């Protein structure tokens, strides 16, 4: 292909002021130089006509294209090359097409050859092009004159570098830098369009343990597999990042349905907690999740991240392997917790701990066959604190060994006065069990109290198997030799491996309360699981105790599934020592079952100030109980059955409901749509009223009180007089 035509075009400007004499020679020389340059590939030349169709391309440039040059000429330039959407340096507002249509100068633009031009699809080619538009004397556009250069190697390195700067090389997930950038961009875009965005903070449980015991390579492999599982679950609903270590984050644009978020988090917890086959062994970890949703839990990025961190922290502290939504109460609870940490150190010294005893009853004849010792903390200012709250703190503060030892001694000491047929069960935390001195502590408690070893039953959870297996095996062996009994607690809630049952010498399995809670609901598998656990332990020659039976429907169901021992409120709550001694006297202790006919799922007694909105009036009321489908509250008189009310549960949670009972100031309502679990054992609405909507109703965003979004347009000063009488509510 001759260079002359194009050369004439290129040099036409320059030739104006070129001296006429050596034109011929000069031209020949230039042609030669240009031919050399073109051939060398240092730079290629190209030109287009006024329609931007290719009229010239260096022959050596055409070589890298899988088409004969004749076919290329007259093709639109944009059939040959295109922008790379992933170009990390692309000034996105000035793509190739745009520049061509504007006829502007093209300056060092990297473009890719179109796939159909490539010899091999898997070997992309990148050119850097420069060009300037050419106009004739009348000012009409004549086409582009440009050069091009293959920059494939440099460009791919740059893309790779930028990928590395944005992605975590181990898992391929986005890194902290990219996640921050993405979240920031999303939140500022969504702010103007009133869209919501959820984030999840995730942290692996026990990862450090795997890393320490199985080595870093195994730890890395585990992280990769965790990332794969998460990607599968999240799919294209959001972007997952690894922020560092065993910390992950997921950004979920346009999701504010707490039901869906809860389901997603739950799925992640379930699937990530399945064992990982690594180096021929099974590694088991867990994951905790904290969730915050913009704009409800934070409008700016740092606010939202702080909220999700707090939610994660709370999930970790309430037993791990759980998810939590951010709520204002969490913030208060966190302050409470900090105070408690200080006080717990002194609880034992100051005699603030107490054991309560809950009867275990033989169903056949209502005979009390044993008691489970349950620890209570009588806090001087806060009153009774539940072990669910302080045991995890004690574990974290390394105080569980002392508390546990105290419980063991106290329980043995108390039980020695009971009839010989009555056993005592003591809970043992996995941290305690992992202590080499544990068997010795058990022995001491037995010796000092004089209790027969087979009257002492230790309740262990599956988490004891996550410790060092040599120590675990050894401890099991010594305990068995001592003659104490072993019960596997909370069975079915963790990683319920049958191999544990085979390898460890348990005498009893305790069926977790969560199965009993749901066993009478139609769509649940719980009844089947209960039957299976009972069948299994029968087959293995173990006993079973079913925990948490409260109502007769549950009682009858578990009885029909073959349960022989029950521990639950239907027989008794945990009692003080004096209460038992009084009832037991010296003889047999029997209790008849007594409780409600039907178990009412999730109905809990609450005491919370909320708002009840009717027309344009907001009444202050106190909620007494709350279930998924309804609530009971006090505070207004004269509300007819059938009245529609909107309950304001705070933080933008509005529930449309209708009155089903009304007696003096106590009103029961049924919700239009049921509440959902908030992950923390409480309930919340699926959706919230966004602060933007409130702002639209006249409240500026900046003026919104943190975390509380009372309904702005339903102040008590409406145009019409209130229809119901507000009664004043007591101080507490
Ligand atoms: P757990 O070992 O599963 O104990 C059973 C829990 O269920 C007890 O809660 C008991 O009061 C409750 N419960 C029993 N029947 C019913 C029922 O019918 N309805 C309802 N709603 N609840 C029922 P508690 O006493 O609050 O203890 C909570 C957990 O704290 C225990 O769960 C145990 O894991 C731990 N814990 C208690 N005492 C100790 C201790 O001395 N050492 C250790 N390491 N952990 C303890
Ligand atoms: Ca227990
Ligand atoms: Ca239990």
C-alpha cells in the first residue's frame, strides 16, 4: 500500500512553508523514513474520510488484524477499535465515539481492537491512538489523520496493577480500598434518589484458632473457600469485599427489607459454618454478621459503618454464629456491657452469684430425677442478670474458669443434701473444658462435698470438640474414669455431628429449646427432628431430656415422640435452693405439669413506650406484649373494636393495625402484616419509613434525632379534636 496519498495529506500543512526546490528529494526521503517507521511498528499511521471510514492504515498495523487490508479500508473506524469500559484511566466522559462525533483532537487514547478483528479472541490487542481532525479551506471536515501504537503489554500490566490495587489477591474479592470507594459513591448517589443501601460486616469466629493450629496455608485456603461460598450465596445482589484478616463486608444496594436481609445473613451463617475439608481434615469455623441499612441507621458512610460494626460486635458477644441488625438499643446495651465488664470482676468476691435449680422430671410419673444448676448474678443496682448475658463476658475476660469452678463446688455442696436418686447437672463452658486442670477441679468438688460421682452430670456443648483434640480426648477419658455423667447440651443447634456422639462417652442428649419452640407450628420440621434425636439416642443407649417445654400442646407432642424426661416451665422454672428443700422435704419430689394449653410463639412481655396514631393524633401508650401478629398496649380509653391504628414502634417502624379487643385502657391489636425476627430474639418491621419521607413531610434531614424517627406529620396538635382519651401513664 502506497504511503503517498496519505503522506500528501499529512504533509500538506507543512508543505506550505517548505522550500520548493528540493521537494522531490525531500518527499522521497520522507516516504522512506515513514515507511521505515511504519514497518518498525514504532508508530503506525491511519486516516479516515469525512464519514470516519478508514482510508489508510499502515500495512504492518493491518498485520496484527485478522483481516486483509483491503477489507479494512472503507470500514468505519469504530468497527476496528473501541473503548475499553474497564480502562482504569479512561476519562469516562470522553469516550472515542464522543470525541469522533465532536471532531475533537484525540490525545493518547487507549482503545482495544474489536473482537471480530482479532486472530485469537483470548489475546486482546490494545492500541494507543493520537489523531487530529482535518478541515479543508472552507472549514469542512475531511476526516482524521492519526497514528497508533501497540501498547498491549504496558496496558495489561496497568490494568492488572489497578486490579491488584482494588482486589484482594488471595480471594479475588474487592479490597477495603475498593469497598470504601464503592460505598461512598453509592451512598452519595442514593442520597439524591432516596434509595436505600444495606451493608453487612462479617467476621469469622475461631479463624485464629485454625490459623494457629493448622498453619497459615490452611488459613489461606479456608479464607478462599469462605469467599467462594459467600459469592455463591450473594450472587449479583451485592458486592463482597475482604477488608483484611478474617473480616468481610457486603454492600447490598436497594435492599431495605429486613426480612430478606435476615434470611440472607442467616444463610451465610449456615453455609459458612459447614465444615471445610482442608489438608485431609475438617476445619470448622463460624461467622458473625452485623447489618445496618442506609438511610435508617446512618446516612453518611462512616456513620453506617459504625452502626454495622456495633451490630457485628453485638452478634459476636451474644454467642457468635449469629446476625444482628443495628438498633439504638444496641448502642445503649454496649454502654451497659462496658459497665458490666467492670463489675463482673468483683461479682464472685462480693458474693453476688447464686445458683438456681431447675427440675428435670420423668414424664411417666412426674418424679423429679434431677436438677440443672443455672447461674444468676444478683447485681446490686441492675437486679438479676441472665447467664446468657454474663457468661460470654466471663469467657472473654478469662473469668469463666473461676465462675465455673465456683458453680461446680456449690452445686455439689447443695446436692449432697438431696435424696440419692436425685442428680445434679452443671453447665461447663468449652473454655473450662479445654483447661488441663479441669478433671482435677471436678475431682476436688466431688471429694470435698462427698457427692457420689454418678450423681454429678456435666453439660457440655459441641463447642468442646473445637479445642485441641488430644486434650479433649484425655479429659473425656479421665472424667469417665471418675464416674461422672456427661450430657451433650443444646444438641441440634451447632454442627451436630454424629461422630461426636460416637467418639465421646455421653450418657445423655439434651434436645434444645429452639426445636420445642417451633415443634407445634405446622410448617416446621422440628417435631421430626425431636423424634429423630430421641430415636438416635435410644439406639445409642443414651437418655434424652427435652428442654424448654412450656405448654401442653408441646408437652403432648414431645411425649408422642417418645420423650421420657422433660425440663421446662410446664413443670417448673429454676428454683432457689430453699424452695426445693422445702418442697422436697426428705421424701420423693413430684410435680404435676401445669401451663397454658397452647404455646404462643414469640409472644413476649415487654414494657415499652410507643406511639399509637389515629387520624392526625399521636397518643403515648405503653406496650405490654408483642408477637409477630399483634400487640397489647395501655394508654387510651374508648377505642372501638375495628378501629384502624398505626403503631409507631420507633426508628421509622410503623405498623398498620386494627383493634381486636378494647377494655378500658387496654387495647389489643392485630397487625396488617406480621413482624419479623430482628436476629436478636426480638421483632421488627420488615420495612421502615425513611428519614427522607419524614423530611418530605416537613422535617429537615439534619434535624432528625439520631435513630428515632417519630412520625413528623402526626403530632398531637391536629385540626380535629382527638377522638380518644389519653390516660396518663405511670412513671416506669
Ligand atoms: P442452657 O444450658 O440451655 O439452660 C437452659 C436454659 O433454658 C436456662 O436459661 C433455663 O432457665 C431455660 N429454660 C428452661 N426451661 C424453659 C422453658 O420452658 N421456657 C423458657 N423460656 N426457658 C426455659 P438460663 O438459666 O437463662 O441459662 C441460659 C444459659 O446460660 C444456659 O443455657 C447455659 O448455657 C448458660 N449457663 C447457665 N448457668 C451456667 C453455668 O453455671 N456455667 C456455664 N458455663 N453456663 C451457664
Ligand atoms: Ca444446660
Ligand atoms: Ca440447653
